[in-house]
């Protein structure tokens, strides 16, 4: 992806219920997103829909991602999905370590392994980190630092450049736009994450790693967060299932990238 492009990722979570609905949502997004030069759109539907949706659009302006991947590349692991299987049905990205999966018991160690496996098997990991609440002593910043260090503990330093780091404060996920983070807080946190990357992995990594934001991104806050938040894109949850709202976010990102 060209560095100036904005990266807008839709995380559909466990929605919708049928392929017909998935296809309808996607076709409205496709119509708009496929015309945008300055945005890389990525749609992360449930595993079962990726294959067919990927056949509905074969250009490069919209790419696909899984919402999780297993720690092993193949074998007797009932119910799991491997990186190469995802790739083979049309995924180029995969979300790893989303807070909703961490809540189900996924540990930092498992996440580190999944990141290594994804990178080794043609997928770009979208690595989610984020605190559940903010304290006034800055403990949440140390928490973020630990999440970053642990996530990258199994990969080579240079491979961090192939990772998308998604800052998703848990307290801001699934709320309305008003309750999302404000641009100033996001800017501060993004600078802090860059500082951690600089201290741990050096200037090249700090200056070139793609950091995006997720947590109640909607059309009404997207412009401010993207202009002032010091992030290169968004991971959008509920608004990515509403084509009009998602397309508006894409439009905002496209205009900012162009200006
Ligand atoms: P949200 O979800 O946009 O609905 O807050 C973001 C996410 O969980 O990735």
C-alpha cells in the first residue's frame, strides 16, 4: 500500500446472518470504495463469507481479511482456520488479538504466535491493543507498552513494518461516536506508541509502522480523528455494516489523503 493512502478496515464481527445480506452490504460498499484512489479499503467478514465476497471484487482497492487465525499452519485442530486457508480464499489481512477475543481467553503469548504465523503465511496482521480503562497515573501507558512488546516478541524487528497496529481502547468500542476517544487523547496515545516503537525497535520502525485507530468511529467523528489523531486509518466496527456510514468514512479518508 502506498504510504500516503489511508487504511480503512471494516470489522463485521459476527454479522450478518446470511450470505445474501453480506453480499448486499458488500455491493454498496464496493460500488463506492472501488472508485477511491487514496484509500485502501479492507473488509473483514466472518470466515464463511470471505470466499464468495472475494469473488465479487477482484481489484486491489478493496482487500479482505479474516477476524482471527490459528496458531498452527495445519493439523488436527477441529474448528480452527489456518493462515494459508484464509489466503487461499482471498484474504490478505487478518485481525489478531481483538479485545473481544482476548476476553474469550486469548493470551499475549497466543497473539504473538498468531502474528508470526500470519506473517510467515502471506497475511498482514492487524494487531489490536488497547486498555480497558484509563487511570491518572499512566498505568495504562505501561500496559500498552507491554502489549506491544509481547505482540512482537516472536518476530524479527524488520517484520514489524509489515504489521498494522490498531489502537482500540476497550472503553471506546461499540459506543456511539460521542463516546469515542477525542482527537487530542488519540494524538497523545499515538505519539506514545511511536515513542515505544522508537525506544524498543528504532527510528525506522517508529516512523514507518502503520498505526490506526478503532473504537466507535463514525461519520461524525472520523474527520477530526483522522486529521488530528496522528493515525493512518481506522478499524471500524458497527459503522462498517452500514454502507452509507462506512462509505462516508471512506469519503472523508479519501479527501484527507488527497489534501
Ligand atoms: P466499533 O468496533 O467501531 O463498533 O466500536 C470497533 C472494533 O471493535 O473493532
